[in-house]
C-alpha cells in the first residue's frame, strides 16, 4: 500500500539510486526526498556510543556528535537505541537534477522552515530560487551534500 519511500538526506546519490533500482519491481512506489526542511529528530535502533565504548549499554548517556562541518548535535545513547537531536535546515534544492538522475521522483519543501527571504524566493522562482540559499552556515551536512557539491 505504500506510494513512496522518502530517502534519508544522509543517503549518498549511489544509495538513492540503489534504492530506486530495488523499488523498480514496484513501479507504483516512488522515491522522494526533502529538498528543504528540518531534520528535527532521528531515533535509531543502533547502540551508538555503546558500540564505540563511549556509553554504558544499560543506562542513558548524553553525548555530542560533531559532523564534517563542525556542527554539534546532542545524542542520547541508551539501551533502547540512540536519539539524535538535529534542528538544522536541510537544503538540497541545488541538487535537483542529480537527485532526479538518481531516481528521486518528488521533492518536498517544508514551508514553515523557510526564512522570509527564502519564502519570497521560493514563491517567485521555486526550487531553483531556493537553491541560492543553500549555505554551510544554514544547512546540515550529510553524504549527499559532499557528493554533489
């Protein structure tokens, strides 16, 4: 019954293409991605921290995750998995063509996350205009960003 799978912004273009290829057996299911919006929270089933020897697997530990752009994210690691708090904007509007080539059929824009200037640009010129606002100071990082830029 699924109509689409939303690819993670942490996915590389190769991983997105592999996902699209896997889904080709079910052509009614598209691959989608957020072109602009916030990753508020990620909950994982892994044991980040405990596996690295940084946390007690039987109790909650509070860690910080530093990404390639030196952004710091709060991480709670515990027996039930990890909770990563990330409120930075994801803006991959400039990668529209690369994402389409990898198999992404639709892009989403979370308009409440747009600043007034971004909102005006998007209203006037769509994703192409929003792409001009992709900046290391305002957006998060991930494999895709390094692979496209």
